[in-house]
C-alpha cells in the first residue's frame, strides 16, 4: 500500500479531512519537536511550540497553497515561532541541562548487558554527553538565523533551497549563513577537535 505524500494529505486536510491531519501530525511531530528542543533548549517550551505550530497549520488549512513542500511551510511556521520565543526569553537565565535532554531510552540496562551487546560504557556515555553539551552550547551562541540554518541543515536534513524558503532569504544567503556559522563553531570547538572528541 502506497504511503500518501504530505501534499496529498494537506490537500485533504484543506478540504476538512481530520484523519489526514492526524497522519501529518504523527509523521512530523517527532522531528519538529526535536527542532524546537535544539532551538529553544527547553523541552516544555518545545512541546508548547510544536503544538502551536500544528495549530497554526490547522487554522490555515483552508488557505493552504502548495507553492512549496509541506515541510518547508511547516518549518517556516516553526522557525518564526522559535525565533519569537528566543527573543521573548532573552532576559531569562540559562536553563539547566535537564531541560534540554531528549528521550533516549530508559537507561535500565546493566553495565554487563551494555558491555556484552556493544553499548557504550558509563564512562563513554559521560564523555559523549559532555561532547553533545559543548556542541549544543556552541550552537546556542550563534546568532538566531545562523542557529536556525545550522539546525535545519545538520539535524533536520533540510536542503539549501528549503532553508532559503523557510528563512525567507536567498540560497546564497543560506550558504553564507552556514559558512559563517560553521566557521564560528569550528573555532569555538577547536579544543574538542584537538582532543578527538568531535
């Protein structure tokens, strides 16, 4: 059985098909939530923003025009919400690291089980956790549009053309944003590179 494309589903949603909206929601909720967590570094806020993004999609369903890919439209809405949330919270203190954590299992396996099946040891997990924290902190220091471009490109696997449409800039501007962002990250993360941690 063929899987319906996002476009087909959204066109059905625009005609009032609530089931198709449920399929879109289930298909894109996880990646969108991950995007928001990386952007705003607050799991609870990310959940709220993901819900708001889908609410806006649903509210705009009757006006939907398939001028771009559905994901481009969805991430444009999401990026605007994320950038507004970041600006609104500029004066807030840095969140504790636990707010940033993404679910990755219940961690109930014993050390022996992890060693036997090739899973990382507690020491390796701590080193990886430190590495991820340093990368997240470095990404957070980027200007907002650079941060959005990096997260869309590196973590959401969005191409230059889509990023340009999401951020409402040219493709050459996206390349410039990414070049500057990756150069800043390279400089900031150089100690990790030298230590073999990245």
